[in-house]
């Protein structure tokens, strides 16, 4: 469940500029999306929360976190039904990613 | 080959952009996060290929395809493989790439697009099943319902909705008659009144200024009468 740059390394083929651009987008967008997700939950707009999870879920795929992707996928589907079963697990995934990205050298 | 990408997720767009840069025959001429932006672009430019995400807020990729009269080749990019099956019911969709997109799969999809472009299929715009003849999809409560075009009797404007009346039932779709008309074959469907679009094949009889279709009596507006009669001679 640890994030990895394996996919980005393979994709970029050594193009460090490209890899840095992707990481900077992730670092910029993920906290904003996570905040929007929390706001959606607070206002009980679970459908909107599920839409944000869907977007974040794609970012999870770029970091090769297969198990986390499955949890996010289930969380997205449950949110659509108004169920909050995977709240904690999803939060842990986000924090793990943010932690990982923030430790990446500029 | 001119192409665009439509995806609400920015990293996905960047990745498609990067992969396109590796292909000498591909020229990415637009990158859009919303269907509306892409529509505006496609109103003034034609493209050979669209990389299209399915799950987008407000307007799904499938709905986007339905609104294109002559869709170019489309490669679906999605993190959900469940949509793959539905994707292949659209003639314009030539491949499905699951996210994260693997470079070798991207290359294969592009090779396929090139082959199709060089074949007879690629020389003329590919018609999707929607701008073709046999069926359309309508969006009811976030579900896409497949309707055989031949079963549609008529469509009636109803405020912000359109009532689609088929042989068996009727549906209320949040759209306009003008939009629905774009999805239906011009040879068979004609607007005979500001509020009515009819399937000419379903006419039972014509009396003065009305047409009987199924159990519905539909008025023919004076301004559209000539076109209506001319069209009937072509059937």
C-alpha cells in the first residue's frame, strides 16, 4: 500500500522534468481536492464527495497503490449511496500520499 | 493526426499530452477539462482523434459522444474498466485505455487509429451509432437508457424537458428538441411543429393540418407544412 513513483519513472523514461511537473500538480491539487471532499462531507453532500473521491482515485493509480485504489473505489460507490464506511481508511490513504509527496526532493 | 484530450483530471491530461509528444504523427491541439470547452473548440476545428474520459461531473463522456454529429475516432481513458463494455457499443470508440495508461498500450491504440485513418473507415468521419440509424441513449435520472430509433413515434417539447413517446412507453428527458434532433436520423425524423419532432415512418394518416401517430394527434405548423410534404415524397 506504499506509494511509488514506479509508473511515473517508467512513463517518463528518465525525463525528470516531466516527473517533477506531475509531482508538483499532485502536491498542488491533492490538498485542495481533499479539502473540498471534507467540505462536501460536512455539508452532507455525499454525491459531490464521491465525485471528488473519483478524481483523487485516479491520482492514486499513478502512485501504484492497488489496494488503496480498491478502497477508494468502494468508498466512492458507498458515498453515492450515502454510506460512510471507508472514511477513516480513505483519510489514511490521503495522508500517506501527502506524506510521501512532501518528502520528495524538489 | 490532430487530436484533443477531454478529462476533468489534470494529471491524466498531462500524461496524455506527454504520450502524444512521443508520437511523431500525433499533434495534440487541445486539452480540455470540461465538455463545454471541448464543444466550443469542436465547433471551429475538426479533429481526427479524441482521448475521452468517461466519468466527468455534469456531462459524461458517453453523453459527449451523443452530441457529436460526426464523431471522430475516440479512445476512451478511464480508471473504471466496467465501462469498457458499454464503450464498445459506440462505433466511433476504437479503443479503451485503463488508467494509469501504460505507454505500450497507448502505442498500440495509436497504431490502430493510424490503420483506421488510412482505411476507408478513416477517410470519412466515423459515424457513431447515435448519428447512425439504429439506437440512441437517453439520460434518465443519471441512467443511460438505450432506445431503438425505430420504436420512437414522436418527441414533444415539454418545458425544460422532451417527452419521448415510443410504441411501448414514454420517457421525460431533460434536454431540448433541437438536441434530440441532432441524435436522430434526418431522413426519418422531421420537426413539423415547434414542439413536435415526428418519426415519418410512424404516420398512420394525415388530415388537413394534423398527423396521427400511434394515439397522438400532432399539429403541423403552417411554416413547416411545405417541407413536411416535400419530405413525404422522398420516403
